[in-house]
């Protein structure tokens, strides 16, 4: 999984963090699905071109956001040099759980 749901107390809003690369491959996918996100924060990781991006959007887009995340995962895995994408995410999530 290349995204994490972040709890929010607003009833009509979703907040997520997802993992992308510095060429922002998710942007085109969001546009294709009609998902309008508001970008909140971005964290870059040293030594590679992966980043974690936090977004907020209307709850009505949640299903399409998840479909977009599946497309993003497949797209990044086919980009040369990014075969470790899922391993990188697993490593980061493990570090967060252990903290």
C-alpha cells in the first residue's frame, strides 16, 4: 500500500499521505480521475527521489483517490530505477511503527 489515511474530525473531508517520486506522477492520475486535492505538506527523503505528500480532499473523492493510488503504484514500479518503491514504503512504515 502506498498511502496512509490520516484521521480527521471534519465529516466531509479526508486526509491522506501518499508516497510519490519527485516528478509527481500522481498529479496526472488525480486529474484523470477528477480527484481535486489540496496539498498540505511534502517530505523528501535523502538519497533517493521518493517523497511523502500529505493531501486533503472532499470525502466524495475517496474511492477515486484509492483507485488513483493503485494506478500510481503500478506506474512507479514500471519506471526504471524504482523497483524498490514498495520496499522503501514498507521500510518507512516499519520505522514509523517502531517509533
